[in-house]
DNA sequence: GATCGTTATAACATGTACTGTTACATCCGG
DNA sequence: CCGGATGTAACAGTACATGTTATAACGATC
C-alpha cells in the first residue's frame, strides 16, 4: 500500500501558513500556533521546521517571545526545494536481500531498474519544481467558501 | 526516509526471468525456481505472482508438475501495467489527522495539494508507460559481464 | 542576574506496513 | 491414491511515521 508519509504535505502546510500570517502582519510565529492549524503536536511541527531551517527557508529565534519566521520569498521556494529539504530516499525500493548474482537476471536487474527509477525521480522533481509555495497558497485561498 | 517497498522491483524481476526462461524453452516454472533468482522465499514470489495473475499477465497450473507461465507478450506489458498490478496508494500522504478547517490554510490545503500530487502521479505513470518488461530484459542482458 | 516562554532534542509509546517464514488446505496429473 | 505444486492464513521481526512527555538550552524582559 506504500503508506506514503506526510512530510511534504506538512511542510507545505507550514510554509503556506507562515506566509499567510506574514501577510497579516505576524512575522514571528510559534510551533504551537502552527500546530493549531495542522492539528498535531508542536514537536512534530518543530521537527519539520528544523529541516526547513537547515534548508534556509525559515529561521528560529529563541528566548522569551521567540518563534519562527520565513526568510525566503515563498515565490522562490518550489515544492522541489521543500521535498529535498524534508524527504529523501527513493520512490521505489530495490530487493531487500541482493538477488542471485549467478543468474543473468539477478545480475543485471538492479542496474536496469536503477536507470528506470532514476528517470522516474527526475520526472517527479521536474513536476515538483513547477509549483512554488506561493502557488500553493494562491490555490489554498482560491478554495475558500 | 520513505522506505519505499520493493514490489515493482520484484514483479519486474519475476517477469523478466520468466521471459528469459521461456526463450530458453521452459514455458512453465515454479515459484521456488523464481525464488532462487530473486533470493527470497517462494511464498513472497507467489504473493506477487497472484497479483500478476489477477492482472492477466501470468497464469498458474495446479496439481503435479504445476507452475506458472507468461500469457502476455512482455513487449506489451509496460512497467505502468506492472505497477498498477502490484502497487496502489499515493506517492505522498496527506495529513494523518485532518487539519483545522476553521483556518483558511487548514481548509484549503488538501484540495490544493491533491491537484499537485495528481499531476505528479500522472507524470510517474507516463514515465513508467515508456518502458516494457521486454525493454527491461534487454537492458538486463546488456549488463552481463 | 532571575524569570519565563520558547526552541531543541532525546526517549519512549503506538500504530502500521513490508518482508520473511511456517503451516496447511487445495488441486490435479500420473 | 500420491506427490508436488499452488493458494492463503497466521505469525514474527524489522523498520518507520507519528504522537507524546520530559528536559536542557536559550535569550528577551523585568
């Protein structure tokens, strides 16, 4: 069933939310406030924000009245960038245990599939690169009742 | 880490192996023989073959001297077909618990992302459709030392 | 410099999925 | 009827995602 994780979804949610808040005048927000919109535990949000900080999209201030703020224009952050920041690992897995190298298929199957999977991941990257966080927020706001 | 499963890999391995064996004159093979090349348990192979049978790519004979055989030309089976047969579920997951619908972002984020993810999965499907099992086998054989 | 609210992170619990394995019922050619 | 294989259920082990609690570190404000 693939059981895909929700990291890209959560990260996109966070960044869109932060930008909307920024437009409303709130430059600095806490993980607890974000958690209120995502509907999860603040620690989950901080874990994700930590990845986004390492990628240079947000920064954290500590101490009293601390919180997080966007440091890059959401127009310049593509979902490809976000994906790279919060998720790694291949779309499709290889054999758990190496195949039988004495068999022609067992010997050649992994290089052959690696080529296919590489092209696949490139296609995904290109698609992700076409949408920015700002695009997502535009679409989010267009959904309002 | 995404920890992608290996179902597409195993299915492609099985089909390529069956076609190679067919070319060598063996039309019917057992799950145990296939397991020897994939290097896993025959039950794992049978589970996968069951999916491939439901999709109409292979058939099973039972009783003594039983086994599996290809029923469709590998040239006509694309990795998209194989993927559909053995794997379902989205590439990227949505929120585990629904977001806060009282928040504009919480309300609109899922429809917005569904659109993005839909395009993404379509791109993957198109890429997978460009490679057939026969192509994979060609590439596998080209790897030989 | 002490306080307080927040980040940062470790540790643990829980749920779920994938893989591998054993066991056994079912089938059918010989 | 036998024997060898499929078809499936049940279970163990591993891995990972998510959620939760606890605690250390930090720094603005008083």
